[in-house]
């Protein structure tokens, strides 16, 4: 069956997600709750809840079960003439489980979905099952007394595979519990391997100039200067979000994108700590030396990438999906030799600790009026089996073989993400390439990645560059770099994990804007680096201290 499945993939591979990534269980940051599993840290189900459990009705067991749902898709139409009401998923639910899934309402984008869901919460009229897109939304549903406690149903009906996924990152999975009860089945995330940023360097220029991989910030400055002098353009790609500078600030021990716990035990944003001041002073010097395009303050990411695509910039800080975008366009315009290779961030005064933040795709929630909550768990089991079980039947893996489906392979509220799958993909793709043995691959996702990587290796097809640089590039596979980082525990966890206080919503965007504007002024020379202290003071006065107090109160309880 394995060979037949691979043959199907060879005739129609599906790119599941250009940003998909994951890490193995051994690679994940240490649990904040020790060795306890997600279930072991929660309270036992009440006897009344136990009495509510019913047996799932299979296709042969009698009358069909009906579940109403809400769903969110994309702006692209459903493939093959399908619709939100009639598609591959709904047909599988009916054929396999005798469950009629009826779409009560559907939107094409997340904003519209949240608007409709918020209205449903206010009116206390919700479908049987749907996705709560955030922890705050989950809490609002619980506070409105609209959700069923899924603890007993998960414990009895969840498959071993789904329960193993829950244990991969118990801290994140446990956010679906409120007051010891599972009100949301956490859909999880693509794994911590997605988090690190790398310095991507144009390889043909590195070879032409006899340059080696940068170990220090001074090495990186030498590369940027050499590229600028030899090829024109600018030394470093940057945009108005300042994510390039924030990522490189790790070299000075700064953590501008996460909250940290200080020596006195209190929590504060890393962006207002003194280490950030050191980094800004260096960035301001780079700007003064002409290494940075002075128009970066007007660029979004697309505009920033234009400098990479048109061949005027050879250094970019980016995540593991560079090969998809902008990489494919880079080689289309400049030739296959113009690929960039990823390297770990260079150091300055500190060793790099890559920030790891809370992330989750959402929560599958069930109305307290739902007659068959156990069926929801069965459908989640099916999603996990179709995508992450190497022994699943070929029909269950169909979405991996049909290029027409694209993102619609994931359009269902009954989903959960195996956070280790991309590490499994990495090992299987690496082995298959090194040993010319594609039949060794057992995971459908790994087969898809292997096919993409081989498109680049054999034909230099740009459509395969993303898969190649994620999994197939050997020492330059971005996920290989991430595995090394995680195995060696060179990361720092965000001190905030999960729910944030209301004050964060009230002041958050304003406070972020204050820092972004202030940092930009320092970098472009409108303010001296000494302005940093005044900037932090202004930030605190504008609500920063209020947020800090609220965060510390929430996490101290």
C-alpha cells in the first residue's frame, strides 16, 4: 500500500501549507507543568458527566447523527464544484460515521467569521460544534455558559494518536481547560521548529567573494558591506515592522518579541530592557553607513522582498519558508544559482536564545445543547488519522494526493495538528534523498515534501524550492537548523503563555506603535540612542505600567 500511495502522490502532490512546520517531542521546549500529561493535570470528570456519555453511532448502528457547524474557508472557491455544505469532508463524515454535518453559517475570511461568532455569543445561539479562534473567545463562550465540558468524551473517545498529540505540548493543550474542565479541544500548532529566524545569504555572491558563514555580527557586517560594494543596492533587507532588527537584537541579549521574567521574579516586555538600547545603537550605525535602504520605513514585507527578488540585496532575515516566498521568484528572475542559504543568527555580546511564544490554531468547541458530543471527538480522530497516521487507508489520505484542494484540505472545525510531523518529514525526506529510497517514506506529508524537494534537485524547478529548503537541503534545511537549536535548548520561552489580561487588548496596539515609532526614530537618526530611556518612560505612562501590573497579577495567581 505504501508504494501505491507514493505513486498517487507522484501524480498529484498537494502543498499542504507553505508555512507548515513542527518539531519532535524530544525537541519541544520543556513543559511548564513538568512530566504530567494534559489530562493528568486536570480534575477528574464528575459522575454526572460520566452518565451523559453515549456510544458513537456508526454507519451500521441506526439513525444518522446530525451535527450543525460554523466554518471559515478562504477567498478561493471550493474545488470540483463542491461547497461548504457538500465536500470531501462532509461526505467522509456521512459514509464513515453516519454523521450528517450541516453548515449553519460559513464565511470566507477570519474577520467575518469572528464577527458572526461574536454576534452568536451575544444572542446565545451557536451551532453544535465550531472553532473558537482564540483563548479569549473560548473564555467568552464559557462565561456565557454556552459550552459543554468535553473532558469525559475526550478521555473515552479520543484515539491514541490524538491523545499523543495532546501530550506533545501539554502547556498549550491545557489552555483548552478552564477551571479544570475541557471546554475546548485545542487544535495545537505546527511545532516549535517554525519559530526561529535565520540569516539567509545569497549563495553565488558568497562563493564569488570567498565569504564564510557569519559567526558574529562583525562577520555579518563584513558580508553586508562586501555585497553592497560589489553588487550595488543595500546590505540588508528591512521593512517598517522592524522584524529584521528585532530578530537580530537577540545578538545583544535582547528579547523584543516576548515577555521575560526578571531577576526579582516580575514580568516585563523584553522590548523595554536595556539590552535593546545596545542593539538600536548598532542598527543606527548601519543606517548611517548606508547598509540599509532609507525607504525601509515605508516598506511592507512584499516591498522589502522586492529588493531580494530584483537582485539588489543579498542578506535577509527570514523564517523557514523563504524557499516558497520570495525564493521561488528569486530564482525565476535571477537563475537557480541565486538561491539564498540559511544560517543561524550571529552573535554580538550574547549567545543567541531563540524566542518561543504561545501559538495555537484554535479550539474545537461544542454547544452544551449538542446531543452527540462524542461524535465530535470521533471526527477529530479521523482528521488526525488522515494526516498523521502512516497506516491510514488511502481514501483517508486522499487530500494529500489531489492538487485541486489546496488549503481546503484543512477546512473543517474537527481538526488537530501533530506538532512533530515536520520533524518526521525532515528525517524521512533526508533519508530518502541520501539513500535514493523514496519507498522508505511512510508519511503522506513526507512523500509530498520529498516530491517537491526532488523537483528542485533534479530539474531546478522553482516550485520545489520551498520543500527543498525546509526538508531536503541537508545541512541547509531550515528544519535541520531548528532541530539543532531545540535539541541544544538554545531558546527562551515567552513568560506569557496563553490568556492575556483585558488591559493588553485596551493598550496593546497603542503601546506597540509607540515602541515601533521610537525605535525607528533612533535607527534613522531622528533621535539619539539616549532617547531610548525617554521612550520607555513614555511607554510606561501611556499604559505600559498598567499592562505590566495586570500581567503580573494574572500570572501570580
